[in-house]
C-alpha cells in the first residue's frame, strides 16, 4: 500500500514538473528567442529579420468571439524593407529589416486581411469583393481598380516583372500590366492556371490515396513526378521549385483534427526521394491570412505569438539544417486557447 502511495505521489510531482516546463517554454519566448538554438552544433537558425512586441504599440489586437484579430499578413518590399498589415487598426506598417525600425505607416480605409506589394509600381495591393485597392508607398495615394465579378475570393497577389496577378481558387488572373489596370472584360482573358513559378513556368500537384503527383511545365516542356506516400490523411502546401527539388509543407492532423503539425518536406527531382525536415511552430495568436512568402530562394515566415510578431528568413538551400528556436515549441491557436 505504501509503494502504491509513493508511486501516485511521484506521478503527481512529474506532472507538475511537466506543467512548469511547458510554462517555462512559453515564458522564455519573451527573452531568449534569438539565442535558444545558436549553441546547437550544425544547426542553421535562419535570420530573424523582424521581431516586434505583440501589443498596441505595434499592431492592436482585439478578442472577438471567433478569436483574436490583429496582425494578419505581410509583404516583402525588398531586402531591407518589410510591411505588415494590422487588420484591426487598418494600418500598413513598414519596417527596416533586422533593426525593427519603423519607417512609415499608411492608414487604409477598408477592413482587409491580406496584402501584396509590387516593386514595379511601388504600391501595396488589397482587395474587397470586386474592388482592388492600390496604395502608393511614395505618396500615400489611393487608386480603386474594378475587378471582374467572376474573379471571386482573392487570396494572393503575384507580382511578376511589370505584371500583377491575383490568385483565386479558379486560377491566376492578370489585373495590372506595366503598371496600368486591365479592363474588367480583359481580366478573364489573361488568366494562368496552377502555381506560377516565373513568367514561363507553372506547377500543379495532386495528392492521391497513397501517391503524390507533381507536374512542372512551360510552353515547351513538361515534367511529371510520381511519388509513393504512406500517410493517407496528409495535407500538402507547395512552397518552391528549385533546380534539384520541390519544397512543400506536409501537415498531419492530431487530436482528432484539432491540431495540424507541419514539417518542411523536399522531393528530389532526380530520384523522387522524400526528405522530412524541421517541424513548424504551431502558434497562431492572431488570425493570420498569409504566413509565407518566397523571394530569391529564401522563405519568409510570419509568426504571431502571445508576446511577439516575428518574421524568419530561411535560405532554402539550408533547409535540411534549419531549426526553429526551442522557445517556439508549444501550441497556441487564436480561437481555441484564449
């Protein structure tokens, strides 16, 4: 009987220690975010190009019945500047990378949750129903562009040379050419299907029961890759096509679909082998519409934690050695954990 009591007490103490460890992991994200993985041998920690406080001095967040609304999206302007969209405050805030210095604020007139930027026009783009809003970085002017009503549900803006496409579930539609709006009628004519890689190349992929098919093509050639997979319930998100491999994020559901755990995954174009790498943080303090952006073979990842707004820069050719800081090793969701 005494042995049973001691065993129960031991289990209780271990449980308390585990709770403290979990809380400590959450707490240490306030202060030790940058240094937590630096001492690990052969680990690539990426570059934390933006770290802002999660409070009203940066992006005001408000709790609604469906969750927290605050920082919602971001747009990479160039190698030195990055913009974040504050949904609740209706602000575009431009920061200098690495220094976290605020360069400019642009007040927007509409409640939107996604943003794009064109280097050609030096303008930000936001949309609502059948309207595209163009905010100039140079002079803060606003131009409203009509969008064909058949183009519904814009979720991404693709700036390609001097052209701007909007991505929807129906395809990619050309809405700006050489800085000038395309007529409403012609917007349906300049569409491109699938995922746009560059001015010539596109990619599509299909997940079947136990296989995975990736098709990369342009006007002259087409390459198909068939890969066997194990998990029937996995979901995939395309990230990039490099010279030797495709990069995806692979999501697996846990706790009856309440939590989705993501890992970076590469598929070799040579032998079709699959490699699984670091696990992504499962932290969403505010509702994030856009978490990722690719530029010059670098991945930019926006994370909203209870304490900070973070943007990591990850070189894709170093992905196999990349690891997020240990202080981000906890779960938090804006409409579940509040």
